[in-house]
């Protein structure tokens, strides 16, 4: 558990100004307009490939989960998901593992999919990897007659909440104090997240696939 606590101090975001890797507490926000000069030139074409994760990838997935969320057992939607057993997608950027999306099919309802983990390594952020992972999950879900994708995030993770709303997700519910309680179970009571904001509440967002053909 001591090592897991250290996870909070490992880099999870990349500074969009100086490219330094930053841990959760070290992040700060600033506003920019959507002009290319301020928004940043996207490196195109992006050599991103998304595939199902195999046994070798799972070792990297578990390492990413420890780095981002200090655990490989993730609390969300009132459940605990052991990443050693969940299905997942891997994104490669120019042949290197750049990000992971772990999901639970038929959860919480038969026609729903829950994203259990979404993480893009800091050096690959802002290049479309997260968007590609989410798009691949949608493409995978549609033929299986899944109608909604759900994601749980926490109150502090403003960049994550922005990211999902850019991708068409809407807020579904707020569970006040849920994340705070989960942190106690993890032996990390009172942990702080993005920008040093106390991690307290769980927010669930949903994307209705019928509305986003
Ligand atoms: C949030 C995260 C998954 C985004 O992945 P990414 O590969 O950097 O995102 P993309 O390059 O695909 O960008 C997709 C959209 O999200 C926005 N975005 C990208 N990086 C972002 C960041 N660091 N913060 C906020 N929004 C960001 C972009 O504006 C982009 O939209 P636009 O191009 O239409 O403006 C990634 O930053 C990450 O792993 N963060 C830490 C873990 C986390 O928060 N996971 C999700 C919450 S549970």
C-alpha cells in the first residue's frame, strides 16, 4: 500500500506549455481560445493504432493503473474492478504503447458498457490517442447492440471531465462523498487530485450511441 500511495506523485499529465510531466497535484488550468496558434498544432497524420490488449499489454496496463490511480483495483459505479481480469484496448502511437482503455461489457445494464480506466501516458497526450481509444470502443460496441457507454470520474479531474464532454458525454449522476469513501478503503484517506483539489465525489457521464451515429 505504501508503494500505491506513491502513485499519486507520479506524472499523469503533460504540461501543454513546457511539456513537463506533472503529477495530479501539480496540475493547474488556464484558458485558451480555439485558434490553431493557441490551441497547438496537432501532429497529423497521427500514427495511432488501437487493438485488443494481450498478456504482455496487461503488465503495462497494470503499471499505468498504478501510476494514474494508485491501484489496480478500481472503484467505480459502486463496484470494484480488478484490472487483472478486465477486457481492454491498447493504443499505439508510432509503434509505442501510448494509452489504455479498460471496459466492462453489459455493465451496469445488459445494453451498456462501462469504461473502467482511460489513461494516456503524459508524453502522448493531446495527440488524439484518447479520442482514438474511445472511438475504437464505440466501433466495437455498436455491432454488439450496446446503446450507452458510461464513465465514472471524480470531482477534481476537470481535464478528464472536459475531455469526455468534448467527446459527447453528458452528466448522468453525482454521488457525493463516494470517492472519499473509496480512498479510505485504499488506505489513502484525504488524498488530493488534480490541482490539489480534495478527491470527494464521483460523477458518472454517459454517451447515448443512438444520438451519436
Ligand atoms: C484525459 C485524457 C484521457 C485525454 O487523452 P488525450 O489523448 O490527451 O486526448 P486527445 O488528444 O484525444 O484529445 C481529445 C480532446 O480532449 C481534449 N484534451 C486533450 N488533452 C487534454 C487534457 N490534458 N486536458 C483536457 N482536455 C484535453 C482536447 O481538447 C481534445 O479535444 P479537441 O481536440 O477537440 O479540442 C488524458 O489526458 C489522460 O490520460 N489523463 C489522465 C487520466 C484521466 O484523467 N483519465 C480519464 C478520467 S477517468
